C-alpha cells in the first residue's frame, strides 16, 4: 500500500500550467477510482469472512444444543401421533366450516 499524503503539493499546483493541472486532476481521479475498486474488493472479502464466521458460530451453537431440547423443557410433552393438531397453515379444520353445496 502506498503512503497517504495529507496535503496536496501546493507549490506545484499554484505554479503549474493548465495542461499540468489537467494531467494532475486526471491522475488523482484515476487513483481515486482505483482506491474505490480496492475498497469494494475489501468489502466483499470482509462480508465473505464475516459470513463464514457466522456459519461457524451457528454450527458451534447447534452442536452444543441438547439433542432432545423438548425433553429438557418443563411442560412440553410429546403428543401421540393420533392426537388432533393444527395444520401447517395454522387453521384447525374444525374452525373452518366445510363448503356447502347448494
């Protein structure tokens, strides 16, 4: 990485010709564009690394959880397979009237 210069070269800028100033401007804009590309690449890498770390943390937490979490919680008991329960769409079949044929 190159060293950042905090102040522009004022002596040069104040005495430079129009062509030199235009050239200086273009080189600064080019450098700024290159920095922007580098920043974008670094941000992408940063997001990828954070995502990988989050997945690893999730896997760690999943492995530390008890296999039968419902067994360890009071008041939660396994229901028999034949018992009535609410369907996946959250509506109990008895709560919705059957269609009426006229």
